[in-house]
C-alpha cells in the first residue's frame, strides 16, 4: 500500500510565478490536509478537503492561495504570484475518516527566488 | 484556541539510554487525540505514537511509550534503549475532531541528538 505521494519534491519559482503542488492520498483515504512548515518551525494547518469539497480553510491565507480535491486525480495546492515569504515546506496528509491518524507525504520544498 | 507547548528545544541522550520529551497542551475539550511525530533529516513526518484522551491506559509502541496525564494536560514521550536512528525533531500534536475541525495543532518541536 503506497503512502501519501507528493510532487514535485522540490520546486523553484521566481517572484510572481505560480506554484502548483500535488498530493495523492493513501489508497482508501478520502480526507486530505495541507500544512505548511516554515524554516525551524512546526507545521501549521492550512486546509482540509474531502472529495470535491473544502471542509475547513481557516488556515489558508486569504489571497493567492487555493486548494482543490477533485473527484478524479490528486489534490492541488495552488499559490499564485508567489513571494519570497511563501518559501517553505508544504506537507500533505491523508486519513481514511474523521478522527483517524493523519499520514504525511514527504513534502514539497518551495523556494521562491 | 488550543495550544501545544514543547519546552525543550533540544535534548541529547547517550545511545542505549532512556530519554523523555515533554509536551503540555491547553484545551477546554474533554475528547481529543494526541500524537507524537518524528521528523528525521529527510524531513518526512513519521507517526511515532497516538493516544486517545478517553483511554486511561498509556499508549506503547515498542521502545516508545507515553505518560498521559489528562488532568495536568501533559503528554510526554519516553524513548527507551535509544538508537542512532532515533535522532530527529520530535513534534507533539493535538487533534480535536469535531464539526469539520480536523486540524492537527503542533508544538514547536524538540531536536533529539543521540550520542554514540
């Protein structure tokens, strides 16, 4: 059973470009979560999605950030017009149901030049 | 708002010895879940152990065990027979799980060094 998969593992963007981060949950998991980890800090919750629905986006910045989890295909975290402060590791996690353990992917390291 | 506090930014232990990492949390809820995750140099987040708040028995996973004190809101991790592969950042995390609130709240982490 493959774990949570994220790609790309590393992403370099120039200021003003768009970044698209992908996450494929573990087989059988329909709940997806995105977290951001700034250097030398813990993970901070961004958004919680189920298939075709955003359940909780209380941790998402109001502008430039969006997330989706379509009926088919991976979950996407999209950052428009990236700025240097967006440089961080972005982790995706998945769980089979509410209240269940969240299993993390390897993360995508975004560097904005 | 729930908060998780890890008061030890760094800890070190001799190989084969035992070490305890501390974690306290603040919540007004009675039903919740607590976790320890480790993050080795690869930066992957790996589940170490999980505890349900309604269970009085402390969780154990091989060399890893917790001391869960619900009244004191304390959730420490004990690593026995420390091994070089245990070197990592350890994060304590809290999950409430209700009404669509499924967010993990993490502490700031403890960096554990294993001395050969």
